[in-house]
């Protein structure tokens, strides 16, 4: 007697039902707390243009999180919630280098979402994206985490930064989803949707300790304070031994401005020059005694006062009291002569 074989649809029904319950549960929880955002930008030519995106309520007192590229240079705009409520908002702070912005509603908002931790995500994990793509408020898409540890370059003027640990998902994202929520099955928001990298390839900024610090900085100061490491260089004569080992025909490192200008083994160390304050300063110079071009420097005393600098044109400029500064990169040969 033949035993009837269950149809594939019957075998998949429990799994599909569980999947549906997860998606509908997250949608019901997050949709009221993700607002449609409208702003008006001023373009470089002076004209105004409208922009739209999404924003996520994350505090009880009306703060919302969105993308910096959504608010742009706008100072205010309008929020629309799924229950039909509309409220104006003002921009608290934006950080283009992390593509995050904090805004604050000028009226009542729904309860905040729960912020999760993106570091616990795994590739293949189910995620739900909630936002307002193409002006369609309250849209929900679902997918999986298709990649982790991605990098997203950002720029603000001449400053460039790379956002690390970006989440990659195949949940459908479209223009207008930017600033919306990316959540896991329990409803915790683990990312802020930010970019569409291609068909079936969306990117979200992770919710992690770095993101929390940026949010706190924007709420407190309206901007993010970052530390920068500066490096200054100057062409210096090579020690005789190093010049021989490197096979350099001259006394300067290859590719240095002095070598390009004809520096050779006949190069003489710069003699200390008397400054206006009667002190002595040593700076790299050509054989005729003129300062070398190509490197801009600015020295400071330990107390922070600015001293003499050497400009790219090879001229000297005074920025404050002149100190007795000796070039720490002076070669062994020059130190021996002195």
C-alpha cells in the first residue's frame, strides 16, 4: 500500500508561518516609530529643492536618528507618522563623516525603538527594513544579512573617513529608505539604512558603541569632535653610510625636493641664521643658503606659542615669538660638522 507523500507546500507551511509572524511582528512594532521625513535643501546655485527620507525615534523626549545626507544643509522640516500625525522638527546636529544626524520633533512623538547591538549579527540572519521608500510611508521589506564588516567611504569637504563594520543586506532598499530602521526578529534596531549599492544590495550603518558616541556628541554639541594626527616632513641630508647603502648618488633621499633640485654630495649643511630676536634657527637650505622649497612647516614651543614657519614658496613667515629650534632630523654628518 502506497503511503501518501506530503506536498512541499505542506512541509514549508510551518516555516513560512513562523517567518510571516516574525516579519509582521517587527512591522507592527516599528512602523509607528519610523517617521517619513521631508526637508527643503538650498542648492549651491541658490535654488531650493525638496528631499525625503526616514527617521527613527530613539528617545522619549522627541529625538530621532536619520542620515546626514537626508537632512543635508536643512535646518528644519516636517515629520509624518503612520497614524497620520504630522509634526515639525529642527536639526540638532549632523555628521557627514558618519552619515548620521540627530533631529528633534517640535511636538509629541511615539515611544522610542529599542536599539540593539550590531556586533552580534551573523551572516544569514533575518532582518527587516522599515522606512518610506519613494514616498510610500510605512513600507516594510525583509531579507537576510548578506555580509558584515563592509566599509563605506564618506566625505565632508576635504575630510575623508571610512565607516567600518557596515551591514550588508538583501532586504530591498530604495530612495527614501535612508534613515530608516534595520531590525532583527525581536524588534531591536541594529542599523540605520543608508545606501543602495546595487540591485539586491543595501547598506546600513551599524548600531554599536561608536555610533552611540556620535549620537551623544550630536545631541550635546551639535557636532562630532575628532582627533587628527598631523605629520610634517622636511628634506634632510643623508648620512654618508646610508647614502652609500641606498646607492644614492647625492646626499639627499631620492624623491625629496632637495634631490629634485640638484642636491649632491657637495651640499653643505645650513649654518645657523640669526633671527630678529637675536636667537639662532637651523633649517634645511640649498648650497647657496636659500631655504628649500616643497615642505610647509610650522614649529611651536612647548608652551604652545607659534614660531617661525617655512612656506611652500621657500619664504619665511613669523607667527609669533621665535624660539631656538634645532632640526631633530639633522643628519650625522651635519651634527659632526657643528
